[in-house]
């Protein structure tokens, strides 16, 4: 199993594994305190009445991270060491997060805070695209294939325990009984998130990365684009994965609207976001061991197939919430539990997509060409994430049911594509 690693990576496997786990654990807490589905969506909704701006959350948070990766992949691929790029991007991300926290603490709200929120989120995610490309390549060089499932599971299961703590913090800070005025309450969450992010990115910066022995000459952007467009045609497993990954991303069109739908239809308070974050996190923790075992033992194709099946249930439950409520004549607490199930399944699904998708890509991509495979995948995913901005338009014109139905179809399509995919490990 370890023969695939560079001797330098074999010597430092335990250290690199531990630093990678610390990185994932701290990042999980940072992300929970700024969760786009349960925290940022409500924060933006308090600053504006426009569902279109709420719908921009996913493309800004994800599109900025994914989009630039193919454009910079030629530069990163030609570099013998990738961590210098990671460290530079990490400094930008940490700075942007602290700037967002200060804005929320010092400004009274309104249009200026709304504009600065999107500005600092954009800086964070664009620089995250550079760090993400370097991170994935370094993981591929330092963690062997049949340890990556447990590597991701450790990151997400221990991180899930900290997310539980984060969910308690979210519930406490946003509880009206605390008397913390808006937007200072969210500013406190953003400060804590920025500190956690600094710990996360700082830990991975100390990974012992082996220098690549054979690197390609630095390719120009047009040359890299020409090479990238030929990759799906040469690699069947990768072609199927690309199509499914885009489908999974497009299904996030409904992501910010599950909590808003629950609040609007059933009158749930802002503080319920913390409770649902806790529910999603418990489901995440309980599922990571399963996803890791399936990834290492069976393969990542099986992980993505199962994740797609569970994903179908999320919008299906959401779109049938009101009919079920009326048919059963259920009391008010029924809505709390019903949407708790929605967010539990959403957490399990996203965990499976992350573990299975990351490891499937690393299995399918040849080592020497890993940066261009990662770059193409993430840029295509970023382009898809821009389309999720239409979620607000769909809600405004056709209602919540339409956006949930669209997400259901997209999960189903991604699952059918993965059903036809070969297993790259074989």
C-alpha cells in the first residue's frame, strides 16, 4: 500500500496524516460557524428581502473556490512543491475572514454590510481555489489510496464533534434571549470562524511534502485548456465522474432554501439554525465511518451511488412537508422533527459526496497529471455552481416546490451516471 508513496512521504506519513486531520477538524468548525445553508443564508436574508441575493450564496461560496483552478493548474503542475501556493492563499483567506468579522461587528447593517459580505466572501473563495488545488495534490502525494477513506473519515468525524460545539454556539449567540443585537451576533460567530480557519490552514502548512521528481514544463493557459478538454474523452471513469459531480453541484441550487422554507411555512425562529446544524452534524459523524469503510473497502463509485440515492430523499421530503403536515393533522413540533430529518439526510449526503468525490478523482487521475484533472474538475464544478444562483429566481417566479423538484431530478441524474461508471481502482 505504501509503495505508491515517495520515500520522503513514507517517512512522514504519520505526521502528515495527523496534520491533515487537524486541518480538517478545525476547518469543519470554521465552516459550521459560517454555514451557508443555516447561518449565512439567514444573515443575508436579514440584510435584504431579495431571494436572488440569497441564491447568490452558493455560487459565491463555491464558484469562487472552483472556477480559477484550471487557469492556474499549469503553474501549479510545473512547480516541484505545491505548498508555497497553499501558504500564500491561506494568508489571503484568513485576512478576508477577519475582515468580514470586523465589518459585522462595527457596521449597523444595511447595504454597505451586504456589499462587504459578498466582497470578503469572494476574496476568501477565490484564494481558496488556489489553496484547494494545492491541498488536493499534496494529499494525493502524501496519503496512499487505501488510506484516504479513513483519512477523510477521521477529518470529518472528529470535525463533526467540533461542529456539535459550533451548533451550540450558533444557537446560544443567535438566541433572542441573549439580547445580542443584529448584526453583532453574527459578527461574533464570524470572529470564532476566522480563528478556527487560521488554525486549520496553519496546521496543513507544516505538512512534509515530497518534491515532484518529474514535473511538466509550465503550460500556458490556452495550452492547458487544450489538454484539459481532451481528458474526459480518454478516461471513461473520469468522464462519468465529471458529469455526476456537476449534477451534484447543480443540486445545491436548493441548499439555501431548505431553512428559509421551514422558517416561512412553519414560522421556525432564527435560533433553530443551530439545532438543525447539530442534527446535520450528528448525522455526519455517524455516517463518516460508513463512508470511509465503503471507500477503502469497496470503492468510491459505490460511495457516490449511495450518496445520490440519499440525496434524492432530501428535496423529496422538503417538497412533501406541507402535504404531510396537513394529511396527518400534526402538531407544531412535527415540523421541527420533519425538517430535522431533512437536514440529517442533507448532512449525510454531502459527506458522502465529499469523501467519495475527492477519492474517486484521486484514483482516476494519473499522478503526473493530477493538478490538471483537479483543476478541470473544480473549474467545471465552479461553472455549474454559478447556475445555482438561479435558485432565487426559481423561488421568486415558481415557488419553493419548483426548486426542490429540480434538485431531486439532478440528484437522480447524477446517480444514474455513476451507475454506468467503471471503478477506477480496478
